[in-house]
């Protein structure tokens, strides 16, 4: 059984994206179409308004919510997600797939998930950051040092001093270091910002399975769907 964990919490005023129940439901639809393993979809949230009843709700925990002020109101502060690395994380299963709501699933993701490793995370991200927190797979109870070594009073300053970009992904990169199994373009995991938006052709690569929309563009933006018809085709 795979527990697919989605995340949605009330963003500060001025944050670059607005996440709604509709976006949760679309992601759930894409997962059901493209993940051919037994799975359950869970939303960790402080606002389940508009979310389909088939998605199980887990109340958002307050751990590290105050660290939003550290990264600023317009940037994501996803330190809360580190709690999944706690072996006793309540309400989640033994095998967890975490994916951001602003991703588009365009093909069969079963090969991405049906892997033997205890931990797999998206690579192919920003320079200076080994991993991206938008997509990862974890066998609960492994990589516990990501949780146990995190200190909200010192860890954010440590990653920033070492020019590691991000919040949860920065700490994951710092605490685990090089050598973890990753998904890259070779596995069909693409960055819209880094890999596709810069292309002269707007077609979707034939081998694409997931396109991550980290950054200022979201797949529900009308201008994105107009310019990239494949987004409109798959994001539903």
C-alpha cells in the first residue's frame, strides 16, 4: 500500500500561489489515472474546504509554522513536511509518496514508485541543492536523522550559510548529503521552469511522466494552459 501525501495550508498574504480544494481533487484524479499500485490519497491540511470526500484528511500539525518568517512571505516554507521523517508520524502509512499540488502527472508513474529503495527523491533541481522536496518516496522509519537532527533555531541559518536553497529540501540535502537515489529527466521527471519553458517547441517530451511546476508558474494559470496545450490535456 502506498500512501500518497498531498499538502495544503493557508499561505501568508502575498504568497506567489493560491492552493484550493480544486487543485487537490485534480491531483487526486491524476494519481488515480497514473498510479497502478494499491494506494490511498491523504491530504495534510488546515483547510479541507472543497476537497473530495474520497481524499482522507489528516489535520495539519503546527510544527515549525513560525519559520515562514525566516524564508519570507513569497517563498515556500515547507519545514512542516520534515515530520514525515519521524518514525512515529501519525496518520501516515509505511510507504509514503509526497508530491506537490503544482505538479502535472502526464504518464504512468508506477515505475517511479515501484522501487526497492527506502528513499528516492527528485534531483535535477537548483545548483547548490542536491534534492528537491516536491517529490519523494520514503519507507517510514528510515532516514530518521532528517527529523532528529533538525533544530528550528539553528538549522535554517546553517543551510542558508551554505547556500543551500529551500526549506525542507535544503535540510534534506544538508542532512543526507550526496548518494541518495534520485529521479531525473532520465526517469521522465521534468522541471517546467528549468527544462520545458526554455524549449523552442512547446510539446511535451514523449518520455515525460511528471512535470514539476516549482516557481512562479502554476499549471492552472490560463496563460500556461493556452501556450502549452499538453498542460490543459493532462491537468484535469
